[in-house]
C-alpha cells in the first residue's frame, strides 16, 4: 500500500477549512476545488470577470499539481463549477487557452462543467482536478 500524503504549496491559496490543497496516493493526485484567489494576498481577483477568474483558478490548480510532483499535462480530469450559464462561453475560451498552453502533449484533460451555487459570492468559478503520474 502506498502512503497518502497531503500536498501544500505557498503558490496556491491556503485552504480555508478542514481539507488540504491536494492529496497524493501513488500515481494519483487529487486537487481540491480552487477559486480565483490570489495566493499572495488572499483576496479574490477579477470581480465580475469569469475569464480572468478562470485563468487565476487554473493557475492555482497548476501550482498544486506541480507542488505534488506532477505537471499540468498529467491532469486527466477537470471539473468546472460555474454560477451562471451565461458565463460558459467566456470561461470556455479562457479555459481552452490555458489547457492548450500547459498540455504540450496535445492530449487535453477530460472535463465536466456544472452550474451551482458557490461558497463565496465573489466566486464565479471553481475548478478541481485529478492528475495521474507514471
């Protein structure tokens, strides 16, 4: 049995509750849901701008993936949570630019997008990830 280890990096926001930024067990690395928070200031960024929030959120996800010893190209699944259906196109455009840039293999992660209420009013998007390494 492989030990389960917590992933923690100062390059992504610290969790506000009783969970870790990520957890690794063997080749599996699960990133907890991230939002558009600047890790340096602890402030939510890009109010009202889902594209900007999507990019910041994916940067936080990438930082945790890398903090766990993987690369963004190792991500096999992303789950995107949006508060408004109208934000889908703008999120999708920012998302596409990001994943294309950070997946040099050309094999993009699978994705699910759902519409939900999020824990903080400022958040228009939240994203979690699953990476698998060799």
